[in-house]
C-alpha cells in the first residue's frame, strides 16, 4: 500500500493538473501501465513515475504536459 501511495503522490504532481481530477478507475489504469513499463525497463515504479513527470514538465502544451501522455502514448519516450 505504501508503494502505491508514493506513486499517487508523484502522479498528483502532474504539471497539467489532469491526474488529480481523474476518477479512480482511470488512475488505476495509469498505475498499472506504469508498473508494466517499470517491469519491462527493470526500474522501480517510482523512478518510472519520476521520468514521466520530468518529461511532462518539459511539455509545451496541455497534452505533452500531462503525465499520461508519457505513460499511455509514449511509454516514457520523448515525442
């Protein structure tokens, strides 16, 4: 449970402010997808979340400033 709350804390820092407004079902989807990416890359989930945040902070519009863009669409890659 602590690991999940750490991810929540990180994802709530979404630069676009979208993640905090999402429903629980959508948040679970993001956390599950983030766990899959972390497992494939062999990195901790928190590190994967931090990478998504770092990319989102460099975004130039609402779409690329949302952590979900890098979790769902780009798999933490720069567009």
